[in-house]
């Protein structure tokens, strides 16, 4: 059974990989969300987001990025990275350490993304 997110959100995506960004946009728009694909610089100028999804190359060096985003936006942050470990406990602990709502290890399926959005928006 596919996961669904009932509420529709305005979501900012910060993802440097063009193919991944396009895939995220497609998945999120198909789920009914408004999506803005941004860079970290343009994200700091935008507003009105319900959720920010940001890819980080190095989770241990992500704290400055997270602080910059949180200084400008009240929206919860969902981090993605190929360097995150899979497993609920590891993800929960890392999210708490970084001060974000959720983390999502890559690769992930559409259903996992939608579940992570649901968790981040609680």
C-alpha cells in the first residue's frame, strides 16, 4: 500500500543533483504539493514554506547549513543524504543531534519520502 500525505504543503527543495531534484519535484507535485526548487542562497530569500527538504553531502558538516536555514525560516527541515545510515534508530538520533524534524537516507522510494514528510509535519 502506497503512503500518502493528506495535507498539501508548500515545500522548498534544496538539491544540487538535477535528476534527483526533478524526481522529487515530480513525486511531490503528484502528491498535490506546491514545490519550489531552490539553492541555499535563494532559500534564504524566500518565505512561506511549510517544509524544507535539503540534501547534505556530509551530515556531520550540515549544522552550519541547518542554522542558516533555521535563522530565516520557521518551517521544519527534512534532510536527505546518501551518507545517512538506514534504520529508524540511527535516523531518529541524527535528527535530534542536528535539530531537524527528520532525516532520510538515500536512496529512498516515493513512499518513504511521503512518510518522512508526514513525520516531519507532526
